[in-house]
């Protein structure tokens, strides 16, 4: 599996399981597979929904900050990678 860096976690809201993510490279779409990695984080999930300013979006582009529901606990400064290929 190839991976390309897509963003960084800027904040994690534990009660609702949502991370604020800044997209640093490329774009992120609903349905993309991502790998979240950091000092104590290492998990893979499929993006089920994205929100910008409390509004649902299908695509987040470079420079945007997006809310992303996480399947596991993420931490500030964790990196997000888009999983591509097999």
C-alpha cells in the first residue's frame, strides 16, 4: 500500500470523537482510506464524512481545516496519510 501525506491533526474533540485536520497536501474525499500516525497513534479508517464550518462537504482541499470523525483517539500533531493502491 502506498501512502501520501494529506494533513495534520490540529485538535481532537474527545467527547464527540472528531478531529480538526488541516489539509496540507492534495485533497481528501469522503470514501478515501486514511492512515493516522503519531507518537501514540497508528490506525487506518475510511473517511465517512467531512465538515467545514459545521456544513457537510464531499471534498476538502489544501489549506482548508476540516472536521473528521475518527474511529480511534487521535492527538494533536498526528499526521494523516491517504492510502493509495494495494
